[in-house]
């Protein structure tokens, strides 16, 4: 197994984040610092990250969390702000699948399954994510809705077509398959309707439902399998 895949399977981070950990020189195999994520490792190898031995957890878990505003989408924060990981009581080492802005609320997943996290976040898998955007102008015009559906041009290039429906004069439900930084906010700003509040209500087939803000629940085996795990 490749080293980056091993770290992901051990719940250290997603595959891509594990590759960066290795390249930065923080991982050693049998006492030797390794910077090649493709290095092959075996069960008998001693793998250490930042001085701590890394082992593959026997149980893979996924939690759904309703992230409140003011909570950061990281496992730890140097500014001591509350993190999504702190909202879940679990003996496993968890980390978030993707990110939500600090002021964005709603559904975020935590897991120790790096392979699943990679599948859910890598652009090639095009996992849909649905948001409810409350905008500062009303009503949203049909021209703006059509523009969002067709894809709009941002400073980092055109977006893919989005699923968009107007559920109230000032509220849009938007589904995208990409994961650019602040994408929904930038898309709405581009068509003239700045977002004042944003909530993610679905991730792939999983819906936020009636999970209360700040609360979490462990996904069932069937739900994990539906996500691709």
C-alpha cells in the first residue's frame, strides 16, 4: 500500500492532505523521514507522524454534523475557535470531509475513513452538494436563475451548470458538483444577489433533515454505503 493511502486509511487526513503531510517531511517509516507519498509500506513497517505512531483503526465511522455559524471546519484551530470535531464525542480520530466557511451553517461530515473522504471531495467524482442561499435582494429574477443554471464566469474560470430553484422570492436552493472556495457566494454575487445567509442542506444522497444546530449523529451502514463507503 502506498504511504499516502495508508495515512488516509488510518484516519489521519484525506488522501490529498496526507500527501502534503508526507511532502512536508512530517512522516517517518522505520525511523527514516519519507517525502514521497507513493512510497510502498507494509503491515510490518513502523509509520510515525510528528513523533506519534500511526495505525489503521479497526472501525470506520462517519458522522453528520449540523455546523453552526462561528465554528471552523477543521480538527484544531490555532486561534482556539470552536471546531466541528469538538462537536462530536468519539474515541476515533476524526477530521472533516471538505470545508464550510465559518459563517456558513449546515451539513458537514466527519470521518476516520480517508478513502471515503477522498471519494466525496475529489472533483472527478462530482458528488453533488446542495445549499440554501438567502440573498439580500428580492425577488431573485428569472434571468439570474437562468444564468446560475447555465454557469457563470468567476475570476478563477467559468462554473459548471448548477441545479437552481427559487423556493422563496429571496431564497434559492442551489446544487453544485464543484468545490471552489466560497463558490455559492461568488456565484450569487456575480448575478447581482449577494448572499446574507448560507446553509448546506445535502451532501450527495445525505440530507441534513431535522438535525439540530451543533448536534451530530453517526451514519448507519446503509447511509455510508450510499455515500460510496
